């Protein structure tokens, strides 16, 4: 499942990041790495942006970026 497909208030585990080196570096700087738990907080109209929580940080991602992050829903 891709991060862009996850519904609001769902918890996920990041399994894989399928992005180019530049985007991977940016995501890593924001704390978005493999094996990290995240919660989808909000989605903009049309799902153009997705706001997630990772630890105590909140990060907004473009839909195109979220489509490159594979996740697994957790309880």
C-alpha cells in the first residue's frame, strides 16, 4: 500500500521509499525513513497534500512524494 492511499487517522509502518536520491535525502532529513511509524493526520482537498505525524514532528508531503512511500497499516 502507498502512503497516498492511507485514510486519515490510520497508523502505518514505512516499509520502503522508492524515490530518487535527492528526495530520499530530503525525507531522511525530515525523519521519514524505513521502519518508522507514522500517523496520517490530514489530507487536503483532492488529496494534493498529506500531513503525517512522525514521533513529535508533523510533516506535510505532496501527493507525488507520498506515492513513492510504501507502507503497511498497523493497529
